[in-house]
C-alpha cells in the first residue's frame, strides 16, 4: 500500500514538474513577440512625452525662482523657504533658459534679463523657427503678474503633442499661482521666460527620470503578447491542479504541502493580486530581460543563458504557487462540508471557543502558572544581573534598567490616588526586604573572596580559587592570575635553587678531578728518580693543569656573561667565512670522531654586525659538542639560511647515547647530556654559546627527536649597534 502510494506520488510529481517546465518554456518563447511589440510602441516621442509631462509643475515653479533671481524684490531666504531644494534644481541642469522683458502687448525685447545664458543661447531661445531644440516652452506674463500665454514647440513633438503639453502646462501654472504662500513672493511682471532642451539633453533626462522604464513596463503588462499568454497558461495550470487528482496515478493532493488551511493559500493569492510590487514583479523581470538590464554587462537585449535560467525559474515559481494554491482548494470538491470544518483556521478557532470547559480552565490556570514562572524567572535574572555587575565595563545600561523598573513601579503606585500612601508603604517594605537580601548575598560573596585571599596569603598556591562571588568575580580572576604568577615564580626559584646546588656539586667535581690528579702526580714526582717516568708525570701534570685552566676560564666566562658584564666588540663580519674557518680548524677533531660533515652554506658573502670572537666561540662550542657526543660514522648537517631580517644556522647530528635530558635545561650552567660524565668537558659549552648568542640579540634553541640532536641559532641583521655608532661618531668628530 505504501509502496503504491510512493510510486503514485512520483508519477504525479513528475507530471507537475513537466507541466511547470512546459508553461515556463512557453512564456520564454513569447519573449521575441513581446520584444517586437515593445519596439513598435516605444517610439522616441512617447518616451519623451512621459518625461515632459512630468516637469510641468517644476517649470511653473522655476518661473518664480528665475524672476526672483533677477528682480531680487523678495528676500532670498523666503524664496528658498518656499521653493528651495525642489526638483527644478535638477531639471535646470538639462535646460537652456533665459528671460526677456515684455511690453503690455506681450512682445519680447531683444535684451535678455538673465546673465546666466550666453548670447548664442539667448538668440536660439528667442528664435521660434529654430531646429536646434527638441523641446521649447515659452511663458509670457502680463503687467498684473498673471500668466497670459504658454507656447510649446520642438523638433521632437508633433503639433498634437505640443498642444496637449500646452494645456497641461497652463493648468499646472494656474495651480502654482493659487498655492498658499506664493503671495509673499514677487511674481513675474511683464516678462517672457523661455526654456529649451536639446535632443541629447532630453534623452538623458528621460533616462534619468525613470519614466521610460516604468511606462514601458506597464505597457508590456497590458499587451496581448504578455497578458494573453500568461492568462492562457495560468488557466492551464489551474485546470491541471483541479483535474490531475481525478487520476489516482497522478493524484498528489494528499501530500502534506497541499493540505494547508484555506486561509493560507487564499492570503497568498490575495497579496499577490493586491500588492503592485508582487503583481508586477514578473513584468519587471521580463522587461529588464528584453532591455538587457537584468544583468548589466551581459547581453544587450538578447536572451543570454543566465537571463534565460533566471526567467525560467521565475515562471516555474509563479506557476508552482498557482498550482499549489488551487490544488489546496480542490479539497473543497472531495471533502465538501468537512473541508470547512477541518481545513480552515476559522473553524478551529470557533471550535476551541465553543469547547471551552474544565479542560480550558485548567489550561488557563496552567498558562497563568507559566506566566507567573516566567515573571519570577525574569525577576531572578534581573537580581542575578545586579549581583554580577562588572564595574570594569560601562554600567549605564544596568543603571538605566534599574531606574526604569523603579519608574514603572512608582507609576503603578501613583495610579492608586488616595491609596497611594499605603502602596508606597508596601513598596518600601518590599524594597527593604530586597535590599537586605541583596546585602546579605554580597556579604556571603565577600566572605568567599576573603577566604581566597587568605589562602593565597598563607602560601596555598595549589588550592584552586573557585566559587561564584558575583560582583567580585573580576577580583577573583585577578587573584587567579596572581596565584598563577606566584606559583610560576616559586617554581622558578625552586628550579634556581636546585640548579645552584647542582652547580656547586658539578663545579666541585669538575675542579676536584684535575686538582686531585695534580696533587697525586706532584707527590709522585717528588720521589721519582726515573727520568722517563718523571717526564711522563710532568706531561700528565701539564695536561691536568691545562684542563683546570680551561675549567676556570669557562667559569669566569659564563659568570661575566650571566652578569651582562661582557664587553662586546661589534664589527662587520662575513658569517659564512667565519663558520667555514671554525670548520677547518676543527677538522682534526671531526676526523678523530669519525664524522662526515655536510655543509649547506650560501655561495655569497653574508655581512653582519657581530662580535667575531664571541661568534667564533659559539660555532666552536657547538661543533666541539657534536664531536664529543655524536655517534661515530654518521653524518652531521650544518645549514645556513639567509632571511630578510635574520640569518638562521641549523646544526643536526645523531647522538651516540639516548637523549633523555630536559632540552629546556641543557643550556643551563654545568648541565651535560651525559649524566655519567664520562666525557671530558665543563658542562659550560652550550651555556656559553647561548649567552653569547643572546648578547648579540639572537636566540639559541635546542630540540631533540628520538636520537636526533638539533641546535638552531637565529642572529638578527642589525644596523650599526648603539655602542659602535657612538664610536663612529667620536671618530668622525
């Protein structure tokens, strides 16, 4: 049963889609006939006439404006107040105009009264047989200030059109003369005012005014090519909506979309027919398509693909709405009386009113209870808002809300007239209860705040600061930041203390080892008679003393670097050549370590302001570190990359031992990668390198991945450093 219903719906939907597509295509086929019809009715004269009829009142008002510009008998402020900012200001941009003095017989003199127009324009306007103007109108005023005549001519007008315009202009001029307030302004007296518009300006103004578009659209709507086609296809769609359900295979009226209450499709059709914007919307689209203005820049009157798609979809929607509405109405035939009982909102409303009883009373109580709950929830939100004011933000809106609520309450109190005193007493009691509760809640939240501060003062940095403290939430957030900062400082201090302890231990160990050897071999040397052994002991003593010297020098070096007391000597250094030099001088250690170095350096020089000695020490320490800890018979990659504002040097090698140290602490003093301290070294190499890099405003970053050890140096390209700049200035001085 369900499968059969679905198949029926599919067949019906397919038939409806086909119907709407055919109707839409038939409308598109009629566009060529509509275009031909428009070309036959839209002559230049009809287009111009629409615009010229529209400027009748503006020209009548312009007579008073131009006369007062010449005569100055009326204060300009009064003229501006009566006629200012009118459409005449726009129209006069497209007009030639002038004014001549006239005698009592209406004969015009040769001298123009307005200086705005050139002599050539004045002569053209005065000559009635000219072929220059497509439109020309002449207003003649008698000695008593009344309009004695209007004359219209022009190359764009037929005698009949000129006569019709004269009639319209006389009627509108009389209306302007009778306008209230015009009596306070000087009226034209014994003058003739002439306006002229060339064909180019008339065409431009007609396009600007928009009258051509509107009238052409209305003409298209009333044409047989458009209206007859639309009416026939609409009747076809309505007939299909009423007749398709007669076939069980094509019946889709049982779909939910076609079971809308009667009032909804009726309202849609009413709005469509009653609203001019909705009714003429398809006409606007068709007219814009035929004129090539639907998509400016695409086509010029022809049917391009985007325009065709838009028009097809529009007509499919129009006919679809029509089909939906009348298919919904068809339920009247099938359901008869039941349709009005089950498919109308009015019947449902009447039925609900008639059946109002205990159930509705309960419903009303439930609604009243719901209203009370909503009111209570609203008041709770306002109260919570007062408890959570954030004084860091502007509180004007909150204060205004409180004032408005108080105003509403007092306004209600004032409505009680003589009983207002009792209402004020009740309001005062409620206000007291409210303020007492509000104050107690603030006190409770203040206690929570004090508890958090006390925990912080007692050093409980790991106890979380939690709880809603309302107004004091911003302070709580700041306390959390302080707690976090204190904890970070304490952790840093603990780390420093641990590092100091390890420093003392490591220094003691590293200094004691060669010192013990020196003492031991010194004692042996005292009692040894064999010269061969004495030379052997002396070599050991020399080696250990040199080792001790290196340790002490490194210790002094890192101490000076940590205290920022190192004197830097900046100069121009070719960092590429410097790195190559370190590599060449370390070649013996590299070969002894059985390592293969792969260099990827720029071919050109890279000149930077650096301390060459300190930079050499940085590279030397890193390469020596690699020769000590890299796995033999592996490759080491050293790469230099020049960027716009910096130079990056990357050194990568495979470690011989497991990299289980903390990369954040490996550059600290006396921290070594091999915790067993089997290799020689002070544990200061990376620390010294890092200090020298930072003294030159760069960064040294150590990172590991499995057994890969990587050191990245970033040195900025500096201008001449301040101290060197001072030296240069002293030299120049």
